[in-house]
C-alpha cells in the first residue's frame, strides 16, 4: 500500500511553480503549505492545484488536516514560513482574509454564518452592502429585487423577506452560497464549500448540486470539502485526498475508483483489519445472551426507520457522518429526547412507544452524553460528588444522608474506572478531559444499568485515558452489561466493538461483525462507497 501511495502521490503531484510553471493556469495554487501548532504538525508541505471552472473535492477522514487547510486559506491560521499561494496567478498572502477576499476567494462554512431571524435580502445586504437611494437611506425594494434575482439565477424562488429560520436547509445554504458568489467577479476566483450537504437529507442534495454546477459553468472554481464519496463522484471533476496532514493522492476522478479512494482515506495498508488474536477474548464469538433492548422502525429528526437489537454482554458501535442519525440515536434509545420520536422499544417483553428519561432510567438504561461540559458534569462539584449524585437516595438511611458512605461510594467507583486517585476531592473542572470523562462513566456505571449508551465517549480524551475507557467498557460487557457507543472516531469502534452499525441518511446501511470491522469497511459504508461497483 505504501508503494501505491507513493506512486499515486507522485503521478499526480503538480510541478512546482518555481520551475517555470505559470501559476495563472490554476484558479488556486498552493505550494509547501505547512502549519504547526504546539507539539502537533497539522499540515505538511501541502501542494494543491484547482483548475478554473472545476469542482475539486478535498477528501479525508476526521483529523486529516482538511479543516486546518481551509482555516489557513480563510486567514484564521497563518501558515509556517515557506508557504506560497496564488489565486488566478496573483500572489495570495495566506493568513490575510482581506487579501483572500480581494483576490476572489470566498467561503461557505458548515454553519453557513447566516442570521436566521432575517431574510435573504438582509443576509445578502449585511455581507455585500445594501442598495441605496439618491437621498440617504436604503432602497428596500431594490434590495429585495437584488436578492430575488440572485437566487433565481441559481434556481431558487425564495421570498427575500421571509426569515431564513422558516426556510428549508437547501434554501438557507443557497443564500449563503449566493452571498459568497455574488461578492466575487463572475467566472473568476474560488468558492470553498465546507461540508455543504452534511445536514441535508438525500432528496435535497440534488437541488444544491445543481447550483454548484451553475457556479462552475461560469468559470468560477469550487473547492468542495466533503465526506460523502458517492456525492463527490456525482459532482466533482478532481479530488485531493489528505491523511495525517499530507496529500496522499490528487488527480482526476476518472483516473481512480471509489474503492481506491476508500483505501487512500482509510490507509488500508495499515488498517485493513484486526487479527482475531488481537481482539478481546469476549469479542471472538458472537454474544448469545438475551436481548436487552429491541428497537424497531425508530423515526426522529434524522432517523428514518432504524431497527436494531442490543444483547447483554456485547459492545455495539454506531458510525455515521454528521446528519446521518448517529448523533441522535443514543439520545433516542436512552431517553435523552422524545421530541418527534416514534417507534417500538421492547424491553423484557413489554413494548414502549417512547422512552422518556424517567422511564428509561427505571428500565435500567443510562446515557453518557456527547457534550461533557454542557450535559455531563456539574462544574461546581468535585469529581466524587459528580459520581455519587444519582445514588444519593440509596446512600441515605431513614432520610438522613450519610457523608461517610457517600465518600466511600464515590471513591470506590472512581477507582473502578482508574481515575486519578488524587482527583476525587478536586473540582471536576480542574481535571483533565480524560479524568472528567472517567467520572461521568463512573457515575452511570454506579447505578448498575442493564444498557449503557455512550455518545462520543472519547471526545477530548488523551490516548492513555482512551485505552482505560475501552478496557472498562469491555470488562463490563464481559460481566453482562450491554453497551452501545456512537462515535465519529473510527478508532473507538475498532478498539472496543463486537458489532458496528453504520447509519447513512437516517437508515442502517451496514452491520459489521468480527473481522468485518475494519477501517475501510466502516469508512466506505459511512461515505457511500460500494466496492462491488468498482
């Protein structure tokens, strides 16, 4: 695989501008762009060429450096010395957003940056300026017509004064893109779209892609940051794959296959699979214990009919891109949300139409939430107090609270998850992310649940604490606990899971078990790659 990467990277590497190649032949040209943060080199000598009028996809898994590169282009980060960049042959001063905008570089970030309380006319006017009357004041009628005409040019008929909070996701994205494109000269420059379809259901993506095609048809280049390979193949001409801060392949999509792209993104040479001898003992055979929770036809904000069964003694992973339903499913299964949720949840032979939090807790379900700071910890309390909160009634006798029993209980559970022994009496906000997460994990293990549901269990956790969390989850599963962990980090799933369920567009698209659990298989299913079509 390393030979393949070397050949692929070398075959498509663009010639250096210093060797007489005209930078004006590219809409965007980067040479030697590196970025170092304290202790981390996030970008390593990135070379990139984006042709005028092309749609160029920037691919790579989480942490590969895509976001750092986009932020460097946008002037949020300054590159290390030695970087060069050109827009349409004009030297670009990286780290200077004003210069980037003058040269024709425009950005539509994932959060869109719109004001939802205002309509399209105001959102465009705030960015590009309002139409004025001869006498002082804004020409509101003209401003509305400008917005209406710009949107109509790209196939959107939107009331320019209706608040965007009432608009559909593609309409809000359209306003953000039109605002970006209208601020540059027609047929020049580059528009950078950062995950524009991440929060869109599949049936709304075509509308946005039609808009992208119209932009590129004018000669303006589009740099498309995306995780969705099937969408990339339907819209992009060229692609660049990044991994660990480096470009590992760049070229025309007609020169590769979707399977090869998956291998490049996932580094199949190092992560093709896990030998059985390396897997935890309890993972070597399919768990045959009883079903703790059976969920059928679950529908929610992003879920569109998910069914799954969770067994005692197994760790089940949930993978998926943003908007796939991966973020929502843990909360739906463990009572964190019931808004707009429907389905059948069967526990001990009894079927429930919803699982509000009190009922979920009573049935033995516990949730470790994704937002540790906002939902997981009580910042004014010590680590020990964070652990013991759910168990306080059991630690009281005849209505009298026993502080000695509470201290002993909290310390025992912190020790069980291998938290720093000095952490129990310290304010939890003073602890490392790993010790905070261990305290949250200890809290919900202490209530002796039948099913433990975790969302992003290792977010902001160092590698040593990650290993301790994986070990604890596997150990508890070995004792009969059912565990479901939803994570955007594939390494979590590789390290801990017996089964991995992959969600895409709100439905289950793959279920992997045993030796099937490997990085290319997970990434391919998440991003819409189907090897059998190569």
